[in-house]
């Protein structure tokens, strides 16, 4: 096979690989657009077609409230944009462990990623299921 043909084939495969490589943007960058879409008239459709059961990219936000819903589950309400809005509800399941809910009078920042499960236009926009390993900023300890 001539060198020119080999070079052409290699170039084509390289170009195709670059086009098909999926770049996952950081969740903090995408959130403002995602929130706008969710709040729009077609928000439910946007959620159903693009977000439901999807693992979202990592995001950072401030904890507005922390509640131990049971011995095995903790819920955090998080503000991502920093405007004091309850934007995301994180549902963390942690069998055999206890979450140390922080005092929300002081600023507690968490970094998380989770699976989008539910959407509500009023109050909290998005409910995410989050594994303890995918959450930074909250401590879990064995009982």
C-alpha cells in the first residue's frame, strides 16, 4: 500500500475519532442553560427526553438544608447558581452509615454528581439520586 494512501486512511480515522469523541462539559458550566430549559414552557419535555435517568456531570453548590430522611437516607437542598434558590434536591442513600448534616447557618459547599430522577417546575427543580462516593463536602460515618 503506498505511503500516501496509508497516510490518507490514518487521517480519515483520526478525524472520525475526533468527531465522535464525546466531550462531557462540566455541570457548573451547563447548569444555567439547563435550568433555563427546565423553567421554560417545554421544561417537562426537556427533562423527559434529555435528563431523566441520566448521570449528570459534576456540579458544585451551597447546601441550603440537610435532612436525615431515615437511618439510610439523607436529603440535601442545594443552590447551584448562588442566588439563594432551592434548585436541586440530592437524595443520598447510605445503608449502615450516618450523614453528618452540617449547620446550614454557615456556608457549606458540596461537589456532586447524580442521576436525574424527577423534575418539578415549582420549588426544587431537579431531584438527583447521589451515591456517597459522588458527593464531596458531607461526611458519612459508620454506625
